[in-house]
C-alpha cells in the first residue's frame, strides 16, 4: 500500500484528534471524572501541533499559490478552536464533568465545521501546490515534530 499523501495524513490526524475527544466524552458519559482526561489532553496537544504545522508550514505556500480567501477563513477558525481548547483545559482541574463535557462537545462541533471545509478545499490543493518534496517534509513533521513552547494560533 502506498504511503498517504500529506492531505490524507492530515485527514487521518483529524480523525485521531476527534477520536481522543470523543473517547473522553464517552468516559465522562460512563461515570468517569476529569481525572481520566489522558485521551483529551493527548488530543488537545495533537490539535495544537496540527494547527502549528498548518499555520507555519502549510498555509504560507498555499496563500502564495492563490488560496488567500480560504486560508483567511482557516486562520480565523483556528483562533476559535484555540480559544475553545483553552476553555476545555481550564475546566479539567475544576472537576465539573458536565461543564467539561459540554465544552468538549462545543470543540467537536467547531472541529466538524472546520474540517468539512479544510479537507476538500485546503488539503486537496496542498498535495498539488506543495509537491512531493515539501509534502514529504511536512509528513516527517507529523511523525516527530513539536509545537514550540509559547506558540499560539495567529487569530487566538
């Protein structure tokens, strides 16, 4: 089987991030507590890294390639996602499962709307505009890259 393209790998990461948040909501629904937040914290960390990769490495060449409008929308939505992640994280130590659950559901709703635009518009163009070499570098970052300390989404 061929290795995934950058767009496919980013879509897979979307599913993994969503899955971690959904797994935590299921834990809460089964009577778990905010102390059981390992799947959630892993998903939030992955989402922050995902946004970093897109804003720092993926979006600039796509913007230069003519996708200014769609990239502007993605950046605005990244800000919304970032602020919602901050809200979710602030609720973990508060030990209020109902509020944390609702904040997670709100984040999943934002992600659903965002991904529905990003995947068919941005990711299909990414594979065409970036080419194999740049796409390969970003795939490598997906494997072992990290978000620098203190970095935040541009519209957060």
